């Protein structure tokens, strides 16, 4: 026997009226959230202000800071970046990954075929996002290596992301994905040595504490390298070169992921923006680049735009970004294509994601 739910007219009007209201967070909740954020951040800043002078003083005692001269010793420079976006289907985990090279001065682009990651919902959200993260990094280095092999007419490659990886990467994703990542890094670095191509990783949002650990200050502060150095460096200054692997060895006596990289990796921080709200960037380099640190720092400082990021990296980031809006547009195109053949419910999305 069929059954149809009857909705009273008054309730139906109430629902319709509620749906027509402008979507907005409840004002009193907004006020509570605002007050909480302002109070907590202000309290944290006050505590940091009391502790920072001693930490900054110790950093200056242990480090030599170097002025950076603006220069452009590299003629043909490529920025490399990768992007990913989840497609929130109700049937399975689904994500797309792409990587792109943007070369100056001719504004040439190079990209390899995008990839798809599909997993059943028996995988946890954390595991899925780990796999996407590791595969995105691998895609970045794979594409960079193919670019050097197929379009070797380049002097410098700036990778948007690290060459130095913390120990947590040892367990991220799955074994085959981690192997693909280390193999692609080693391939790129090997090609760069053979083709005499300079290479570096530019870390825009550095939250690591490699330098703090390297200097033995981990008990003195819980702040990140970049935050402490924002209070330490002047615009146009950089730190000494140091070894993130050595920092891990000194702290936890092991660097299993870094040990899989064929070339030793070194780092330095540079403040390339005069904006007091923009922390320094970290630049990672392989050992064969140690004699070109001044040239590399000078180029990155000379071409710094958008909060101190080198222009080739900014352009690659802009052109490889896979936005949620783009995915929504593709999804809206997918529905009419499939619903006549399979039924629209088979391409259902997660509630609230496609809006």
C-alpha cells in the first residue's frame, strides 16, 4: 500500500518563507564568535610579546644574517605547482590532481595529463586526504622532471613546495604513493645535475620548526621558524643555510623520509616582503646548489610579488589552481549528461557541497 506524506498548508508556508530568507549566520552567534577570536588572539599575542625578545636575541646570537642583493642571474626560469580538488560525490571519494609549469620570460606553459583518485568510503577521510596530498606532491615533481627531459631549455626551476620533508611523511598515504614521491624527487634532482639546471623549493606557508630545533631552542619556544624570523629579519635579509635533516637527527635521532632523498637538502629563510604581516619564505636547495645561494636568493628577492613570492611561482600557482567553483560547474554539466542514461541519483553529491 502506497503512502504519501501530507504537509499542512501553514507548515508549507513556513518552510517556503524560511527558504526564501537570505542565508546568513545568526547575528548573535557571529558576535559570540567575534568576541572569542578577538579575546583569544589578543591573549596569545600578549604572551608571545613577553617571550619573543629573549628568543629573538638567542637566534641572532646563533645565526649570521646576510643582506640579499636584488639580481637576475637566471634568464629562463620556470615555476612549478600542483593543485587538487575533491569532487564530493555521495558514492565514493573522488579527487582530481593537476600540475603545471609556467616559464618566464616567454609565458610558456607545460602540463602533463591530470590524474583522478577514486577510493571507496571504507577509507577514512584522513587517509583519503593523505593520499591526495602525497600524490599531489609526486605529480608536481613528476611533471617538473618531464619538463626538464622534454623542454630542457631552462636555467632555474622553482618548485612551489618543499624539498625538505618532516618525519610525519613516513606514514602519510600509502607505500606506493610515498615511493612515487621520493622517486620523482630523486629523478628531478638527478636530471638537474646532468642538465646543469638550478632548482629550489619555495615554501610559502612555512609552519615547520627545523631551524628552532637546529639551534637547540625547541624548549624555549613553541613558535614556528617563520614567525620567530618575522621578528628577527629585516626585509632583504636571509639566514645562514642549515640542514633540516640534521635538525631532525638532533631532535629525534632519525630522518627516515629525508634519508630516501639521494641529495642532501639544505634550507634558508628569507624575508622578501616589507609587509609586517607576511612571514619569511623558506627556500630548500639540494647540496649541489650551495655555491649558488646568493644568486638564488637575489633572484627570488628581485622577482618577489604577492607577499614576497617569486613571480614564476605565483604564475604557476594561479594557473594550476583547481577551484571548488570550477568543480561545481563541471558537476552541473555532468548531471544532464548522465541522468537520461543512468538516473540522476547515481551521481548524487554530498549535501551542501554543490551550491
